[in-house]
């Protein structure tokens, strides 16, 4: 897309995000690219884009990077590691994906998203370079994620960070972040089945892809994995010449003050925290440039072995305690409504989410003698097995189950950070209706539903137990769930327009339990994009 004269003149933050969105791939074109994908050419293309921005791989070597991949827990692990190392006084950079509310969340300095001014400045520096050189390269511009990766490298170099934590996008071997040649240390979080059309159908194939970030002579750490993928990681480490160690259980670390406390809730965060401790310690040893018994051994023996559980420093302990990572096992309380937000989007992460939600709500509900209403707000994207994830959610005993697409409001043009052109509107609406039918089949005959909903229709509800509803956007779903009891969300009637009379009475009759309940517990899960859209309305400070 050519930049208009007016756009060249303004070049503000809003304009930058709108231009960035033009680099998203149209859904139909994206599908064609996937069919014709040649993985080996992806890194070659990324190196070409890097050169066009005026950067070199030699410059990237100076970023003292920590490279992290895995299926679950990459962001949490990086967040723990970033907090620990920033507490030591280092200036940290952190590149992650996806963003929850604003795209600048993906590029962080010292734990905070870069400012709108910095994002705008550096965006136009990189975009202008690429735009000016595209004529000599078949008018090619990098796709959305590639561009943001290039932008992150540019920002970290310009801002002179002491280290950069780089979270892999998808896979590892052919991910565009893997143009990194000399990270200081690599990490692999828990592995599972995800992105099968790109990474393979088995966990062993996925492990091979993830281990592609290993580099010769660079220490690497992994959380405990099943025997099959662990063997793949070991074999890849041996081939590459990388020394691989397995992190101990978090309970094994020695502390004078008892068990280590974590700022992130949920049992699934414990292996992430152990990995973060090992990554931080390895990075510090490299930085301090001294050898001791804890330093990485010779890479002559490349079989994985157990890394020892050391005594964390007070700085490390505080770092783990103070870590925040929005949208992952996050609790937000607004009066009588408590929102439990977790971007779980695989069967493994959903199991952990269910365990966390059940434990947290059990504690919450002990303080209420009157009935507590449980509501699920769910959506999932891509090729994920929604029916399998919904089945895992059945034991939570929800009174209402609500589905909506990852659209924050019905006027998405006002929210460029939330726009996604990689999927069609028809596809996401069909997915919501499919999810609704899946839940109805799982929850038995007591849940019955009228004819399929169109996007413009108000929700139709059935019998007084385990209602299923579909809404056109996240805001309308939250408004209906909260029924005016959340001070940040206006009641449904205040949003303008009324449902048809024949439906209105039915909806109002079924909302009485929500309006009269002592407390409402809402689990929002299935997609980080859904969680981000919800947080935009539940925590206005994130949209500032």
C-alpha cells in the first residue's frame, strides 16, 4: 500500500498501527502461502529484510540475547526472567507475541511497553527503509510478525539494552526470530500439540522444530518433557553441538524463607519459574565472565542431564514474586463480579486453567452464603480443537456459557490494535456457532437452543440452567454477563437499541439469576486475543 501525502505528513501512532495492519496477510492469500510454504526459504527472506532495514546479523550478536521457545509458557518464562535480570539493574528488552490491547506491548523496555512516541518514531524509521527499497525486491514487504521482529531488533539496538529476551513466534527452526546466530542461552518450555499444519502432527515433530533454536556451544535448558520429545531434544542438541540441561522442580531450590513465591498464579507456572532461574543464572555467569562449578560444561557430552537446584539470590526470589504478566491466570475484581482471565488455547494449557479456576473459585465462594453464578466466556481461533478444550471445561459447572468472536466492539475501525485480517468474518462467526453446538452436545439434553443466531440477532436463551448464548463482540458479551453490576460496564439496555419484543422478555427473564446473585465468577479463556479484548474494557489503563 502506498503511503499517502497526508500520511507522510502526520506519521502519528494511530497511522503507524493502521499501516502496520496492511502487512497482515489476507485470509485467502495466507491459506495459499501455507500450502506453498518452503520453510528453508523463510530465514533467507528474513535476512534480506534485515539487510534492507540497514541492520546486519553481526549487529544482532551484540544484543546478548536469551532465546525462548516452547508450546506453553514462553511469555511467562520470559516475564520471570526479565523481572529477575532487571532487578539486578540491567536494562532489559523483551519481545513477545501476541499483544493483548496495544501492539506496542510486544516490544518492552525494562518490563514496560515502549511509549507511543518511541513506537511511532522507530516504526517509521524501519518502515521507510523497507518501503524505499521494495522496488528493487519485487515490491515485497515483510509480513506483520516479521516486521515487528525487525522493529524489535531495531528498538533494542537503538535503546542500547543490556540484554534482549526474544520469544519465538511459531516453532523455532524456521521462525523468523531464528536469524539470531549467537544467543547467550536458550530455553524450551513445556511442549504440546499446536500449529500442526506448520510444525507437524506429533509432539516429536514439534520438538524437532523447537530444538531448531539450539546453537553450537550455547547452553540450553528445558523443562521436563515426555520421553519421546525429550529424546528428540537430546538428539538435536548432539547434532548441533549444544549442551542441554533439564530444569529441576521448583521445590528443589534452597531458600531460607521456605517455598518460593510466584507473582503468577497456577501450578503450571512452577516449571516456567524454574526455567527462568536457570536462564537468568546462565546469563549472569556469561556476563560476569568467570568460571565456577555452576558454569556450563564442555559441549563434548551433549546428552541432556539434570541441572542442579541452586540457592537463588534475594534478587531472584524477589523477581519471581514481583512478576506480572497480564492475561495469564489473571484475576480482576469489580465489585460483585470477578473475572478470571487466562489465554489457554491448547488442551494442556486448558487443563491447567481449569485447575486454577476451580481452586480460585472454591476459595472465593467460601465467603458467600448466597448462590454464586459461574459464567464461561469462550472463543478459540485457528486450527485448534475447540470441542476438546470445551470438554475439559465441563467440570467447572457453569450456569451460563457465552461465545463471541475476538472483536472488541462492533466498530473495529476505532481499534486498529485489535484488527485481524488473517481470518474472515464469516469464519469467526461460524466458529462461535460451532462452539455453541459443541457445548450443547457436551452438557446434555437439559440445554436446548433455538435456531442458529445471526450476528445481528440478540442472544436467544433456553432453559434456566446452563444457558448458551452468542454475542457479536466482546463488549456486548461482557455487558450482558455483568448486568450493570460492574461499574466499568454499562448495562445492556444503555448500549443503544433494543432487542425485538418477542426476544426481549425471554432474555430479561433469564438474567434474573445474574442480577440477584451474591457474586458472579467469570472465566474468560480459549484465546489470548479474546482475553486482550476483554482487558481493554476491564482495565482501561492498558489502552492508555
